[in-house]
C-alpha cells in the first residue's frame, strides 16, 4: 500500500514490458528491473529439466516418482462413517469426539487424525466437512458436570449432506 501511495504503479507496464517489474526494499527508491519472462512452453521445459535432475539425484518419491499408491484400495465415505459413530439420539457433537470415534471405526484412515491435539482434530474434520456444506459451529455440551463450548456439528446437517450426495449420484 505504501508503494502505491508513493506513485509506484505496476499498471504502467505494457505487454512489451514482459519480464520487467519493480524491485522494492533494496534501496530507498523503487527500482525498475528486468527479470525473466517465461511463457508456458519455457516454464514446462524448466520443470521437465528440474524433474529429471531430481530423479537422477534420487530426491523424488511417491506419485512424483511414478510409484503406485498402495492406499488406493482404502475407500471410505466420511458422511456415512459419521452417521455410524454419531447415533440419531445425539443431536450435536464436538468435532474432536467425532474424530476419536471415527478412528475407532476405521483406524487405517482416521487413526492419524485422532493422534492430533484437540484443536488439530477439530480443524481436520472442519476442513473435510466444509466442501460438503456442513457448517461447524460452537456446540455446548456438559461433560462430568461441567459445561463447555467447543467446535462441533449438528447430526441433521450430516444427514442432509448425505441425502444430497445420494441424489447427485443418481
């Protein structure tokens, strides 16, 4: 923002100025400098060369090195699994509790999630539920006589998301 206030405008460059830009922070004044302009074909050549060098050095592994993913046989349905571990009698539940239950259900898939701290468990499940349209909110629960607010889900939202998913498959 300060550079803009000082009159430094990258919009003054045109298509003929490809590879030119402002260099800030090296001196008190902004400098116009030439770097390199890389079009898509040139960037592809550079990426191919870098990959070949990494293969030769033995620093690539997994999918990048062409290795087959051994976990391909592991399939799961997160929504169905949640509905399995959260009974219909439980209207709301904390994310960290759901993760622990999921890990008991499918250790090979959810086990690493359960090994995290509570905040990380909550964030993990929240990230997986967001694209499915399930909102994570504060859920008040009483445990051992003490009330507490934590991030959690409403089971009915999982049921609705599961129904949407089934309708979209048909």
